[in-house]
């Protein structure tokens, strides 16, 4: 199936990019179960992940911290940091062997990992699926039990840094550049002018060329436009209250005339 990507010139809102880089856990996944064996120091788990190849990509020299959590998506309880805080992605290379102490909490399919990593724009948080730990020697607190019972099968939403909203040139310089000639991840679309009270043009033509689009026959890369800013309204809109009195009811002669047409 061919994928179509188009750039739309006129947008009515400032929209953040919906394509965001993620760390995707490939192990453990939903339904996995790990059991504690008496005499061992803990439960050995191999945690694996991949970069989803979207922007921002996982930096090879970036740092991350891995935590074991429990609870619901709305109420998350970090239990323990596994490994060393601030480890390098380049050292882990998508795999971290961890040992979960059996005494930190109780049994159940209520556990998931949180990976917190840094980009040039700020901190990103990604989550694994929930998995089960058996043979645990600890217990959940009452608050954890309540949160676990309310938890669904979906993992928490990823957290991305909030970028500052772009501030257009107050003189409107960006909006005068044709859309197709603009560069960068922020583009500027002009406001549609308000029609006049009379049609005076003889030869009609477009104010701006149509937006280009690219037809992909294979998977494309990340989008090169994150936001389109539409120019503020360039005309004043006013309303006037109709002060005219309502028309009177018809007189008797007119009412008799109108009654003839009721059927």
C-alpha cells in the first residue's frame, strides 16, 4: 500500500508534531512471568529495547535510568532503580540484565519498567508492558493494591519535553514567503483575505501555489515539518444589533385573506 504525505497550507491551530521518538521495550512484554527461586538473590530478568527510528532518535552517547514500577497509569509507584542511574545507551546496547529483589513487593501481574532518558530538548520517559512476578516475599502497600486493581492492560503514555510555542515575526515577514519556499521545521501560512463587497477581478489566479506532496512506496523517514503557524486574522469583524421594531400582526382583512391559503 502506498503512503501519501501532504503539506497543508492553511491550518487553524498550532499543532505539535505527533511523531515522537520512543524507546520500545521488546522484553519483557505483556503476559511474561518471572518466578523467584528460594536461595537466589533475586529474580533475573533481561530487559531489552529498541529505538523506534523516529525523531528524536535514541542518542548513542545519551544517558538513561531504569526503574521498576507498580500501580496504575494514573498512580505510579517506583519501587527500585535497577543498574546504575545515568547509564550510557552505548554501553547497554539495548540490553540490561537486572536482578529484582524478592522482598520489594508482592506477587502479581502489576510490574512494569520505566526508562528515563535525555535528549537535546529535555527528558523523555517510556514504559514497558506489564508483566508478572511470582514467589515474591514482600507485600504491596494499601495504596499500591488500590492502584493495581484499577490498572488496565495499557501502559502509561510516554512523556516528552514540552517545546516552547513558536513566536512569529510581529511584522509578518514569515507569512510573505511562499509556503513551498520555506525551510526548517516550522512553516508559516498566510491568512485568507476577506472577500470584498463586489467582484472586480477579470482574470482570477491563485494567491499561492498548491502545496507539494511526496508519494512514498516504502517507509519514509520522520516528517521535516513539525508545526504550521497560521497568520492571525487580518481584518476586523463587527456585529450590529437590529434595532428595528418587529412587524405588527396583520389586520383583520389581511388575516382573512391569509386564512384562505391555510389548506
